[in-house]
């Protein structure tokens, strides 16, 4: 073994790295140290240095990060993830609000459109009626018609007793001829002197075939 | 004995990234001591080692997705970050050296990693430890790393090479050179003029 080889092998005296050195090489290193005073001195010096290193190693063997570092890190960790959660909640809330606003706007628009369509249909019916010649009743009994005409102007029927507003949504308008006295069956006030007069009445008939509201055409 | 799946570092890291504080704490407690010791032995400063460990875990907290399991275990990844921080610290060190701390009586404060309340009969050992600590810290960074990893951390050449990211041969030669320099600094070379000239 040469001195250069000894320097790379002979100084390994213990530990994991010594296992890596083959037994034959270890023996050769020992023989070289016995013959070469320089290498023997080097080995002896290194042993002294190794002892000093072991002292240093032992003095730092149990060294650990101070607890304050863990506290700082956990504080930062909490802050970071709390902030993220709050941000996520805010984003979710913003999206929910936006969705609700869009839904509300859509429903409002749809309702408005429906009202407009129904108003148009009623207007059309009213238009047909207005083109028809005035009936005797309508011209002769202004006082009785006043209430219904007022309702008519309001653009709606007068609900019959026991009917609910939502029941008239899908109803059909039927124009019928009847004696004025029959209006009392709908709970409407009738002049007793003119109960036998024939008049035309618009009935709002529900899907069950029952009249839900009444209107006296102009 | 295999580590349970839920306790594996990569699993803990994944959970920590989702905000699981317990997983982060477990990961920290598992690796802090080794990283701290490495940083302490490389820098010789407790505050620097503390800052480095904190920095390593802050990086992990900020950018957990930077870890790529295909490139090695979490421990090696953390060590790589710590090593970068140590090298940056050592690069800055010459400018920071003049700011030496002193005691009330004007004596220089040396931040040593030994028990300050060592009994008197340990004084000699402490002095020796201080001498070798100063000698190790005086080594150039790459030789110091080889000495710290192979002599103080007691890693094999292969492990030291993996941690340093260099071939085994490089670690061997750095260690050889580091030892020679260390012996010269400790002035314990005996009758070996050939090695003295090599070490200086």
C-alpha cells in the first residue's frame, strides 16, 4: 500500500465507513502504518483530532430547535390557513349572493312578462267586449255596475266568495247571459226591482269547472 | 418495520398543505432536531441554526407543492433547503463577523452549543470542544460540510454524497482535505511535514 492509499483508507478506524473498507485493505493499512513513520504519525494525529471531534459531536448530540420556533411556526400556520378559510367563505358568500340576485332578477322578469301577457289577453277580451253593442242592462243600471266597472277598470275580476287568488291562474273566461237576480248567488248586491233583467257576465271558470270570479262587461 | 401509511412524511405533508396543524407539527418534530444540529455544526451559531430551521419549515408551509416525491423523501428535501440556507448564511458571514457580541465586562460572547453550566471537571473537555468547533468553523464550506456529515453526523460516504448532491469520490476527497486542514488548524500534526504542506 502506498501513502496516498493509506490516507484515504487508513484513517477510517471506526463507524459505518470502516465497514465499507474491505478486511484485506484494513490489514494492508495496518501493515503500512507499521512500516511508514509518516503515516503512523498521521494516523496518530487523526486519532487525536477524532477524539476532539467526538467531544464536539457529543456536545451537540442532543441539540434541538428551541420551542419558540415551533410556536412561531404554528402561529404562522394558523394565520395562513385561517386567512385562507375566511377568504374561501367570502368567495362562497359572494357567489351565493350573486346567484341569488340573478335568480331574483330572473323570477321578477318572468313574473312581469306573465302579468304583461295576461294583461294583454284581458285587454283583448275587453276589446272584443267594447266593440259589442251596449246591452240594455249596462245602459240602464249604472248604479249596480259601478262596483264591477270599477273592478274592470282595475283590470281584474271580482273574486267570488270562497275563491283564492291563486286558483284563477289557469282559468278560462266564459261569457254567459243570466238574469241579474242570479248575481246574488255569487254574493253580489242586486237591485230587487231589476232582478229579472237579462245581462251578460264574464265568468272566470277554474280547472274544476267552478266559477272563481265574475266581471260585468261594460 | 414499515412506517404506517398515515405517518409517512409525504402523507403528513399532504395533510399539512390542506391545513392540518397536527400533521405539520408531527413533520416538524420529526425533522427539526437533525436539521438544527446540521445547521448548528455548520454555522456554529445557535441563532443562525434557529433561523435556518424556521426558514426551512416556513418554505415548506408556503410552498408544499414544491416537494416532488419522485426526487426523494421529504427529509432529503428539507435537508436540501437547509443546506441552501446554510450556504447562503456562510456567504454572508464575513460581512457579519465584525459584529461580535460582548458581555457586560467586555468579554466576547461565543455562542457554544454546550451546556453553559458544565461542572468544573468538564472544563478541559469543554475547552477541547471549543477548539475543535472553532477549527471546524474555520474550514471552507465544502470541506466543512464533508467533515460535519461524515465525522459529526456519522453518515456513510454514500449518504453524505446524496445529501450534498455530489459523487462519492468528491465527498471522499473533500473529507480527506478537510481532515488535513482540521489537523493543521488544531496543530496536532506530529512529525508529518508532508501532510502539513498539504494541509496549508
